[in-house]
C-alpha cells in the first residue's frame, strides 16, 4: 500500500510540473489564485511575471504559479490542476487564442471565475471568463504603421517591408499583423514582401532575419517586428550582414522594453510602440472584485505610447522593465 501511495503522490507531482506555490505567509482568508503564465520568452514577459508575483503576494493572496513554457497543453494541464485544487480565481495569459472552450467550461462548472491577462481567447460564450486586462494589440500595430508613414522621409517607393511575427495563433501576433496591415495598405508605396514567425524570441528573430536578408536580393527597406526581443535579434543579423540597422534598414518594433531603448540610444532601432507589462496591481484589484462578486468591465485597457530615437536617452532611466 505504501508503494501505491508513493506512486500516486509521484503522479500528482508530475501533473503539477512547472507549478509553484507562492502562498507562504498567506492569511487564513487569503484569496487563492491559480496563475498560468505563457513562459519566459522575452524581457517583456519576465517583467510581466515579476509584476504579477509582486501584486499577488501573501498575506492577501495565496498564489499558485505555473510556467507553460509556451505550450498550450501545459496551460490546460495547469488550469485543470487549479480546478482540482478548488482555487478561488484562475488567471492566465493564453499561449494562443483558440482551443480553450472545454477547460473554461470546466472552470465555470466548478464555479471558479477566470480572468484573462494580456491576451484574448476565442470562445463561443464570453461568460466563460469574467474579464480581460491587457493592451489593444490591433492599435499597437496601427501605431507602428502610422509612425512609419509619418517618418518615411527619404524612403522612395516602393518601400519593401519584412515582418517578424509573434507566436503563430497568438492574439498579439494576429492583432499586431492586422493593425499594421490595415494602415500600411492605405499607402501604395509600402508593401510587405516577407512575413514569418520569430516566436517572440531573440534567437528566432535573428534566425528569421538572416533568412530574409538572403532571400531578398532586391534589398529590405523596413523591418517591422511584433516585439523588441525579435527586433534586437534581427539587429544582430543585420550587422553581421554588413549593414547598419536603423539606417540601411529602418526598424520599428513593439513592447518598449529597456533593451529597445538601449538599441534606440545606439541608433540601431528607430521606434518602439509601448506595451506595458506591469499589469500586476490592476490584475490584483480585478481579482479582488471578481472574488467578491462585484461587477467588472469585460475589457480593461492599459494606456501606452510610442517612443523614438529622439526620446530614448531621456526615457531610458525611467524604464522599469
């Protein structure tokens, strides 16, 4: 019997791989929150995780945290684990938009409210989640395109753009692509000649940019990257190809992380569209409200701006991520 009990415990431990409890010192009436994070693929995500953990700390909260390592199946396992543990509230940042209907129905059946952070989901019934807090990714794409059009002095048509997409199927990749194209398509000078996923990582951004540079023998005028990490990886590829990033190829990306400001300060990145990762305090308040049964907005937006090389030096000391 001891052997079977040990094996059962081992199986439970395996199911919870990647999960960590943050509830040490939590009070008896603490709100137990199960949070599933996408992963640690970028500076933005690291800052987002830190903000969430700081805001959902003991004694008010008992946080059960899981890193999905950018795999949807890991997130679904984590959500089911949270349901089995009867947490008070589930919060998660979905890896991709689709494929959540079944597990969210399981959470609803268990009476556990769900808060989406950073990214949206596609479901047939919006009552499966209480609220979504995050950025307007479509508008971020539009802002990147508007900056490019307004800063197009010296760019004669046709302007050849390559695009580094985020993770395939994710809300930010889908929406940033849609918003950018919506604006760019209104100006006949601009065309996107290549578009491929760099999976939001620096290494993949460099790899895909190397392929773009080899394939586009006619030259590349602009790089649009769905996040700063991919842009920074691409900058390495551009330099290794003997070109000057920010001059030979204009670069606009999204996130506004410290590394982007350093690249702008060095003249290697032209602009970054801010996507604020410090959602922790707002998320904590939404969780309090949802747990208490108070009505909350279905969509909570985050205010953000656009920064250029001219602003980089002054703004760099203010970057908290």
